[in-house]
């Protein structure tokens, strides 16, 4: 009983510490008194926790700007931008992208590594481990990595660290977390907490965690690359579903007996909207062309390419209409390489979405593109690490927390 009480007290302290961190992430410049009023703790408790967080590198004090007012002015607190960092990685179909960010999402270093000829899971995980270590070595030795997030192209069981199925890579039931952890053993990243989630889910978290303005709720992030998926955030919580498959909107069927999808079904949104829908030719020859070739043909105003891109855009409008009806989102964010095609793709999508809204006499949902561009998934993966580390009280059934089982934030003393 005594051990259980001590454990509960320690967890309470971690919860309180991370509550202070989250509030300063969203509201930089608050004083100790401000924080005490906001989180409902005593000023003495906040002072003790702030002192620890400053010593560990989470927070920093800044000088008070003189205003001429009488009396002692409270000292503003901010998230320390330099001492504690996060690593985020996107595992793509052809390459991995890794970034190092501050606790507030500023990108401090990055690298991209192509897989080469081998697309086996073992080879790709080796490339990822090498890229993570390369970025770590671009940083100062005194900077500490708090956590590593990884965005994966498929359904993920985050609690077990298992990638269920990545259709565009042919991976099934892959213990990704354990395999990556093994690759990092004996390196400077050994023992750093690992967090895995679907690529669209982490990108959605990036839009929420690293957004200075409050994110709209619900928030949907739609990722369009060779695959298509969505991340859904409702009430500050990532919606993962009972098996980790929530947000697999690329496999919503939009056309009966339509083109075959990578999942084996016909008429999925992915087959009608994502990269292959624009490549032209038969299912056997489509893979011989690339999205860069589509861009070049758009510049040349090739009529066939323009029609294919516009058709994909219209189906995106249909998908967005269905998602808006299902979730009534405050905001929809679009990201991925296909979005970078711009107006030839996006205008038909928005026109279709607006036509559906007008027919029902409704206001169309707010839709924008990702603020992180090509780094959206990698930065979002770093946000996943911050999200899990600063929310230790999330129940396991809802949070599907750590991939590696080592996600408890550091706390060094008894609960304040």
C-alpha cells in the first residue's frame, strides 16, 4: 500500500509538472502567479515545480521589461528553446525524413535518406536509424533528446509498437518499435522513448501541438501522397479507434467497381485521388511515371494530365464533403506531396466541396494547407513525442501510449 501511495504521489507530480509545461507552450510569458491561478495549484507548489523545470531545461526565465509602474513585476516564463529537443521522422514510400525540433516545434536540423534498391523493412529501419543518428550528431552534445516520434504509412498499434499494414510497402504486422529500438542500442539514442503512429495522425498532432493559435475542434488532417489517410483530433485527443485504424479514409469507397486500390478493393478514395490516379495509363504502366512528371506536364498544359489531375481534385472534394458530414470539423488541413500540385488539383476540390455545401444551404468547412509543408509528418512525429510526454494521465485505452514502453517523463523528487 505504501508503494502504491508513493507511486500515485509521483504520478501526480509528473501530471502537475507537465500541466505547467503545456500551459506555457500555449501561453508563453505567464508568471508563476499566473500559472498557479490557471492550473489550480498553490503558488508555493508552482514555484517548487518551476524551479525544477528550469534546472532540467524545460523552462527559462526572461528579464522583465521596465514599464515605469511601481512595485515588483512578475518574472515571465517561457519554454526553453535550446536544451531539450525532440526528434521526428517520416517513414515514406521511397525515403525517410528526420527533423530535430525545439519543444515548441522550431526545426533545428533535418536530413532525408533514400532507401535505394531495397525496400525491405530491415533495410528501411536501418536507413531510419542512420538518419536519426545523423541528425542527433548535427546538434550540440549538451542538448538532450527527450523523445523520438515516427510517422508510419499505415495502421499502427501504438501501445505495442506494431505496424499493422503498410499497403504501399507490403509490410504486415511489423514490430517496428522493437526493431528500431534494437538498431539504436549502443548509440547515443539508446533508451530514448520511442512513439509510433500513423503518418496522418502525427501530422494532425503537429497542427495542434505546434500551432500558436488555438486549433479548431474537431481538427482533421488529410494526407495525400502515394497513399491517402486522415488524422482526427477531437477535444485535444487523437482518435485512433479500437485497433488503431481510425482515419484510414483512403479506403472509403467513393466509386462502385472503380480502379483497384493497393488494399485490394475497388473504388477507394486512394485509387481515385492519390498519386496513381494522376499517372495515366493502365494499372501495369502507371508505376513507371512519377509525380514530378505530372508537375512537368501541368506546366506544359498537357490536356490528358490536366483532366486526370482535375478528376482527382473533384474526388477529393467528394471525400471532403463526406468527412465534413461525418465529423462537422472546425478545420480541415490538407498536406502531402499531391497538395503541392496547387490550383489544378485544389480548385476542382474546393469547387466540388462548395457546390455540395450550396446545394444543402450550408457554409462549407474551413480548409487550408499545412503550415509545415514537406516537413508536416516529420514535425508532427516530434509533436507526437511531446503530446505523449506531456500528457502522462491519459488512460492507456485512450492514448495507446508508448511504442517502447519507456514513456514516463523524468521526475526526480516526491510529488509537490
